[in-house]
C-alpha cells in the first residue's frame, strides 16, 4: 500500500469525526492508481487507511484508524455485519431497507439496499470500486441474497472517472420485487426505478402521517404511491398526484396489491394543481408534500426556497380545520434551519395558524452522523391547522 502525506487540516478533520480529505489537504499525492492507501501526517504520525480517488476533489475517504488494517473480505464482512446488527429494529417492520448508508456506516461511498431476498449496491468512488469483489463476497457471507444488482448508473461515477452501468453482479435480479413496510405492500423497481428502486428513506415518515390520516387526503409528488398507500388506510379518499404517468401506473398496481380502492390517480403538475384547488375552495384533512430535491446545488438554493414556500403555503391554505400537513425536503443544500424558516414564512403568509406536531428526519436505516453533515439530507415536519 502506498503512503499519502496530508496536512494539519486533514488531520483535524479526521480527529473531529469526518472521513473526507480534500485534494487541497493532500501534501504528497500517491502515484498508485485508485485503491487503498496509508495516510500519515507530515511529522510521520499514522492516521489510518483510506480509499484513494485520483480524479475526485474528495481525494481520500478514511476507512480505518488502524494503519495495519487489511481490507480483505473478512474486514468488509465485519463492517457490514455491524451495519446489519444496527438495523434489527427496522428489519422487524420492513423487508426493504438500507443495509449500508455509506460514510454513516463506516463504508464511505458504498450504498447497499435490501429488497427482500435481493440486494442493490452502488459503488460511488474509484477507491471503493477496487474492492467490488471483496464487498460482494462479504455481502453474500452476511446476508446470503438470491441476487445482487449494481445500480452504478449515477452521475457521481463520471466525476470519479468510472463507467456508468447497471448489472447483476451475483445471481439474478428480477425487474420487480414485492416488498412490505408496516403492513403495506409495494413493488420496487431495482433496474430502472429512482434511487435503487424505491424511496426507502421516508419509511418512518409514512408511518407517522399514516397514523393520523383521515377524511379527504392528498399525496403530492406521489411517485409509486408509497405515502398514498399509508394514507388510504385511515382516510375516506386519497388523491395520489404525480407529473409522471409511468410512476402513477406503478402506484395503481401497488394500490391493487393492497386492495386499496379509495385512491384516485392524477397526472398533473403539483404547482398548478395546488393553485387550482385553492382557487376552487377545496379542503383536505391530510396532505403530504414530498417533492424531489428542488436545490440540486448551492447556486439553486434561492429559487428552490421559493418553490418550497409556494407548495407549502398552498398546502397550508388547503387544510381543513384540524387538518394535518406532512411536509419534507430532501435537498442536502437546504439546511434544517432554512427549512423551518421557510415553513414559518409560508405559515405567516397562509393566514392560517399551524402547530408543529413533529420534527422528523431520516429513518433508522439512513443514519445521520452528527459529525458528518453529508450523511443527512431529509428534513420533515408534521403540522396541524389549529383554525
Ligand atoms: N413521495 C415519494 C417520493 C417522491 S419523488 C415516496 O415516498 O416514494 C418525487 C416525485 O415527484 C417523482 O415521482 C416525480 O415524478 C414527481 N414530480 C417532480 N416534479 C413534479 C411536479 N412539478 N409536479 C408533480 N410531480 C412532480
């Protein structure tokens, strides 16, 4: 293994619990290709072992504070087994959940989601790509899946100088996998669905709003209907809205799977729909707003906040007396502080009185490590109209 010398800032960052070392903090770059390297300070103090990405701005991702660590199948098996143990609570409530949440589980740039007997992995750096065989072998040792799919079609791989492909790397993986969460069944689409096939990161929020849903419900940005399916259990009627026809097709199939006959599916732009419902004086007892990330980067934050405010303002106005609004943002660049500021602004302009019933984030299987802000991105709030 090559040795890399890093500066004081890199040393302090790692000491403060963050595994990334940026290009500008590497004093002496290794000449070896992507893989693992030993990391040392200029004074020769060993910091540990890291993944090395020659093309990335994030040059090093610390893996182990022990410089003697051998990153073999056994090492990966231990890391993955520990991540699995932390999820025993989740495994009782769902057959689909995240097994490895990258940096938050000590496996930087590795994602692994479980869909019943299948796994979907994402190798998101040049360094981790070198350990593909060991990681797949370790996953087979720990979880014994029928098949493993690599959903390596994400843009970040291009920045790492890696090809973008989707391929089965162990056994076979079907186009659709039926899974269950908190008593609701749905079909995941591992090969071509968003993320690794479903939005696993809202599971606990779906249960939360599902428990208070009633009357007339609206699920905006519904995708495959996962919030709508939970709302359907307590509500008289549910409108599942999305701008994507194919997404709604799957939502319809999911409703049939659960025998939920009280959901109507509307293909429309959420902004236009909310505006039109406000104009015609509609009211809902339960509303869910779970939009895509409006802020894809820091530059688009101002416009994104405007978008979030608009849908939230309209959602608040559409609430019946005592009605619930569950609202979320999955934009990493929108901080928790800004999210609540935006909600307060929307509430002030809505002319309604809203009480904060719950502040939420990511579920158990998507741990947010306090010293690694990049591991957290979802902010959620359950509000109730008091008037
Ligand atoms: N709530 C879902 C995830 C939503 S993902 C779940 O828990 O599984 C965001 C969804 O918003 C996508 O399905 C996308 O098609 C839809 N979308 C994006 N822009 C939209 C718009 N302007 N109006 C309505 N839907 C939109």
